[in-house]
């Protein structure tokens, strides 16, 4: 059975219809694939920080994370958001299990930046996939909050795209970024188009030119890193149309596929 890792960003979570969760549960029960969900939570974290009068800044799409910011991020993602996703899947007759990367050292983390300018922002050094495989073997759908931990017990805020890429590499599955846009878009000759396929070289060029910016930067770079780590395929799709997920799994050209080679199409 194919393993798929669904990265669901904070901006899409509240927009996703219940039919999307029903489709995920259906795909698992039918045996078409084994879904693993990794989620973000940016907008809700922003709101919680604002309500707590805690300032936050970003560097290349990554949130600078003080201990105060980390505590809020963990509360929002591992507490509120994670359990809402689990509840929606269970309501859809699936069997979801909510996990934080801290649980069982699922996401063993290390600092992204040794200089400390990003604070407690981590990257995944190792995925303890034993727990994921156990849940999957029992028919469950793991739902992962991207808070990691190191061997000293220090917690780290991990970008959800990066966490999803690490899980996909460890599980050798397809990495699917579920977004609220149809893929990587660009205005060409006054018309907005969706790139159906982008290479690593083209992506770096689009970042340099500013076509790809903000939160999309770690997304596309994570897709490339995942391919380098053994992931069979990376793609960005629009999750607001639930049939897109099954269509993609059935081989339809949906969203933007990220490839290592030089071929790219609009």
C-alpha cells in the first residue's frame, strides 16, 4: 500500500470541507493508500500571540521562536489544532491518532541555525518511524504536530513543510502539500498560470526573482529536499476540491509537481 504524507498548512485548515476528511478516511479504509497528516497552524498561532501581546517576526518564511513563542505555538498546534483534525477524521469514520513530534521523540530535532538568531527553530535530524508504522499497522491515521525535541529535552518549533518532508523521506512516501491555491502560480503576459511541473533549478530562479516568496519558499525547498531524501514524488494541490486528492493518486495532472530534473511545464 502506498504511503502518502499530507501536509496541511494553517491557512487551509479551516477552509477544508468535511468531505476532504471523509475522502482521507475512505482512501485509508479502502486500502488505496496509507495517509499520514502533518499540519501547521500559522494563522492561529499569530492570533494567539497577538492576544498574548507577544511579538513575532519571520526570516525567509521561518518564524523566529523565543521560548514564549514556542509555548504558544505548542499550545495551539499540539493542543487545539491537532485534536480538531483528529476529531474530524474520526467523525468521518476514520481512526486518527494525534501526535506531537515530542511524543516518543517522534521528531528528533536540532537547531536550524547554530547562531541562535532564529531561537528555538528546529529541523528534523531523525524520525522515529516505529510509532508511525505501529499506528498504520493497526489501521490508524497518524496526525502530527511539528514540535520536535532533542536528546536534552529541549523543544523546537519545526516548520510544518520541513517536518512533512522529513516524515515523507523516512516513510519513503509521496509528499502532498494540501493548499488553498491550485499550485505555484505566476503572471505571464498578463495572465495568471499554474505551473504543472517545476525543477529545482527553476524553483531557485523563481525565488531569486521574487515569483516564489514568503511561506512558499520553505514549501518548495522542502519538496526538493524530500526528493533528495528518497521521496518518490512531491506535489502541491488545492485541497478545497476533495476530488483533487483522489484524482492525483489516480495519475491525473493536478497541481504543481516538483521534480529534480530540468523539465518544467506551465
